[in-house]
């Protein structure tokens, strides 16, 4: 996500090297984050710069993802919603005559007839 910052002064803008040092990662990892749009950044000419707000937002999203993984369910869902999603997932599995589970595929909406997309 490319965002224009109005209040960021040049002293508050970090380059790739500074952000990599701050995160204790490689420059390649920072480039990957920007390519995947997982961290916000600014373009100053041909250069990529980051504000402290971009870094804070990225670290908050990483912390939220880690918390989601540790609990095994999304934070914003209730147990009833989780049970409902499980019910929907299991409703696609049906038993055929041989007793083996058969997964009923979701409709893809594609009419090309190709097996793989």
C-alpha cells in the first residue's frame, strides 16, 4: 500500500537498511515485505522509505497474526461462529456407498471445462 504522508519529516523516514537493522532481518526480507504489500511504504523518486507508523502497523499485524495462531482461531470470532464454520466445512463431506468420505467441491463458477486453473 503506497501512502502519501503529509506530516513525515525527512528525519523520520527510514530506508531499507535502517528498517532491516531495526527489525534485525535482511534487506531481502524487507524488499519481500514491500513487494507483498505487507508493510506500508513511501516512494521518494526511485527510493523506498518507511515512516515509524508503517513499522508500528506492520508489527501490530504480525503480533495479531501470532496471537491468532496461538489460540487456533481468529480473535474476532465467537465459539458459536467457529462451530458454524466447522459445520459448513463438514457439510461438504458426504459418505458414499463404500463408506469412504467424498469431498463435494465448491462451485467455482468457471465454465471453461479445464480441470486445473
